[in-house]
């Protein structure tokens, strides 16, 4: 394992093509402030720059994934709060966009609470979400006189539909992992003690797949939000034709025919 960022509010290590981003403020349930969000953006950009990254796992240290914004920090800003939140939300926007735009798929590993833009919002912006049975999800923005951010007003509506998204964002129910699974917010729910192992297995499975195919699929899905099928068909055809000329595609076909694992180089 290569430790790339070993201290600060966000940690990063890389091993076997799997980059692990860990929110690192467990003493406040990984609640975010401007410093953490700036660090998250920097770490996401580091993942963009590392050519060996094939999967990204986003998790939180301690008992919780992320409790949202650090309300005590916010309250302490007094009249300076609007300017502070402009800075914090700008970093959150940049970090969210960087994770969505990563070539590698992003897996959110959720235990405890995933709340607010930086908790619930980052879950909605992940490509896959593995949640512990005991995890909880809620927006919480309206409850503290704020509005949703991290793109949640778009991503959540795409995931669960307009009416249900309105209900979640306006009334702020606390969703169990099972409820979130039923709505499509969560991909898989596993026993609490099996969370890390389940994520490791999923990440390893993805890291073993042809990376160009994974990246192209992720991009097609995200870029296709709001498009019609007719609008996306030409782009799908272009991408498939482009991928078919790659060494990885030829290797994948050979591996299927020869009934062996593929060996992919991302070219």
C-alpha cells in the first residue's frame, strides 16, 4: 500500500489500483468545514492524476460516514457565516464534481450517519453505495435553515423520482439502510461487521475489470442524465466503436474465449 496523504482532515492511500479516500474528523462524526472540503477536493484531484487508480472508495473514519456540515463551526462565525459558507460550498461543489468526473468508479462505504450535503449529498454523487445495516441517511438542510447542496437537488431526484425527492428534502425523514436500499439510494446493505470486507470485495472485482470500459460506462450514464434515448444512441455507438479498437478490448475478448482472467493495462 502507498500512503499518499497521511495526515489532515482527509487521508488517501493506494494499493492494487484501489484508492481509498477517508474523511478524518471522527471526533465530530466527520462533520465538514471549509478545510476538510478543500482537502477533499485536493485528494480527488490527486486521484485524477494517479494513472494506476481504477476504483475509488470513499469512507469516513470512526463510527460515522459524515454528519454533514459542522454546525458548531457555522454558528461560531456569526455575521461572517454567509462568506464562510460561500467558501465551504464552493469547495464542496468542486469536490463533488471532481468525484463524479473521475474516470474510476466511486464506491461510498457508509456506516453510522450520512447526513447533509457532505454526507447524504456525497452518497448520492457516488457510483455505488455499500451501507452497513445500522447506517442512517437524511438531508437535514431545511432543518437548520439551509438548502440542499452537493448537487442533491438533481442527483436525488434522478435516483428516487421528483415526488419522493421533495418529500426527503422538505420533511427530512431519517432513512434506514433498508429504506434507502428500497429507494435506490443504496446499492447494497450488509451486516455492520461485514461492511469493510464487502467493500473490499466489490472494489477488487471492479479493479479487475477493463478500466476503459468502466470509465466509458460511468461517463455515459452521468452525461446522459436528462437526455432522451434517441439523443444518447449516437454517443453510445461512438464510444463502443472507439473501445473496440483498444488493446484492453482485444484482451477482454480473448479472455472470454479462453476462459481465463483478463490482464488489462488501460489502453
